[in-house]
C-alpha cells in the first residue's frame, strides 16, 4: 500500500481507532518515540492495565501500534508508516476540498461579474 493511497476501508478502521479519546492519548504518548510497557502507559491515567491492553489491541488491529516482548514485558511502539499514510489520506481530502472551494469561488465571482 503506497503512502499516497490509503484505501477507504483501511482508512475507516484507522480513523475509528483514533476516534476514541483513550486510544488517541495512547497514540500521543507512543508518538514521543520510545516503546512503553502497558504499566507505563497506564501509569497516571486512571485506566486499568487491562483497559489499556484492549485499546492497544484495537490500535494494533488498525496497524497503528505493535507490541514486542522484551523479557517478561510487552513493549508497545507506534507504527509511523501508518500515521504517514493517514496524513497522506487527509492531505488528499484537503486538496479535494481546496479544489471544490476554488471552483465555487470562481463560479460565484463569475456570476457576480455578469450582474453588474
């Protein structure tokens, strides 16, 4: 899958995963760059480790995060490629809106000029 074209179904899964406040907070913490344990991710949040684990599995299912064993610990990291694909998808939508607004502006200004 190229960074320029993220299929809509995959995008829906990705953005649904990001649409939850707790998961979004986990992504923000993971985006700092270091891998974190479930205990570290749950620390200070008021969220149980079990709840954090469930949210991490949703993020993993969307391709946003992945876990790896380090000794007895499961460490979690952000998949930056998937975040780049999401950004590229949003950029594409933004360009489409910019084009539509430019066409609307041209149409409105063209109509205004004819009435004078």
